[in-house]
C-alpha cells in the first residue's frame, strides 16, 4: 500500500506544472477571500475537514499557513474545530486491534491521522482536545472546552454527549477544504441519537476499555461495539440532502464542500424515520 501511494505521489508530482497551468494557483489569502465569499461568517462554530495534499500543486501556501488563516478567520468570537482522529497503529491493525494489544492512549503525544494541518492545529497554544482515543477532536475558541467536555463518557463517539452532538445543537458550519463530503463524520450523529430506533441492526457487547492519559490525569473511555452492522455508503447522502443544504464545488480544481451540522442530523433523522439510511443491507 505504501509503495502504491509513493508511486501515485511521484506520478502526480510530474504533472504539477501542467496542473498549475490548467487550474491556476492560489495562496492562503486567495483561499480566505474565497471562503468568505462562498461560506461567509454566519456561524458560531466552524468545523473544518482538510487535506493540504489534495490542494497541491495549485495551493502555494503551507499547512501552517492554512491553520493560522482559519484561526484568524474565526477570530475571538467563533470556535474552530478540526478532527484529530486516530485509527490505530497500521503495523498492528485498526483501532480495536491496536488498543486490544495496548489499551492506553496518550492524548498529547499521539498524533492526528487526519492530515498535517490537523496535527499542527492540535499542537497550537490554547487548543483543547476531547478525550476520546479514536474520534478525538481539537477545538479553539469560546465554546472549545464545552464542546470537548465528556467525550470519553459517550456510549457512541458521534452520538449523544459527543462534540458532534454539541455541534448539531449550535450554529455550526462544516467546511471541507481539499476534501469531499466523504469525510463527513457528522453523518454518524443520527445513529447515536436514534439508538435502537435507527433502522439498521447494531452490534452487541461491552466494547473495549481504554485508559486515556491527559498529562497527570487518567480517564477511562470505552470503544463501542454498538455500531451499525451494514456497510456504510456516504455517497447516498446526495439522495437525502438537497444541493442547497449540501454544497459541493471546486476552487482551482480543489474539492470543497459545506453544510450545517444541524441540517445533516435533521435530514438524516427524517430519512431514517422513513427507513432510508446511508447503510446498505448485505445481499
């Protein structure tokens, strides 16, 4: 897999001059102006999914430039959030296999696996993190501490009491930069909110307990075994949400999307009550 990725990146790098000629280039100031024109600033919380790799070669700035711009864009009155997920040691397997072998998670030392920008943001002064060993999020701003509080105690990491639940109840704009809505974690919020009323069979069991180390503090978190058993297909979201509520476009060929956390949850909940979900029943 690593060899294939290296070959892909090498091949793509050879096309950089042609891609810049065809699609043009932009810097962080251009990106900020574009976000203001297309998204605006009418929100309390800005949840950003990003990939600097997918912005290259059109983007001439750095991952740190992007992070600083987003923090400045939100200013002192709005809260910026980014995922800092950890899906396990690839030498061992997924998260469950990793924590089964070593059931501890050092919140400050374990890097985000969601791209360089998310790791740089996680390390910025004043940024706080939720204490979940897999679906950790980082936040900065007036609502940051309230947003991350108690994530380790949730039964479902994207359900009731989670940062995604908090964002669904506040005016939250979700923005993808260099990402399609394939990364939209908010789409899983409905499963935790509806519980047994969600029309997809769920797993059973106690899950796996993990000790989260946060400096001098240690707390217990549990990896849920109660997730839906069918295959997840995020692309079905286009059949459930309107183009006005789930907006997709490209900026200098870089994929972008935006939606509202409350809209994602409400639209998926309405669909689920009619038996329509983002899951596919096994054949």
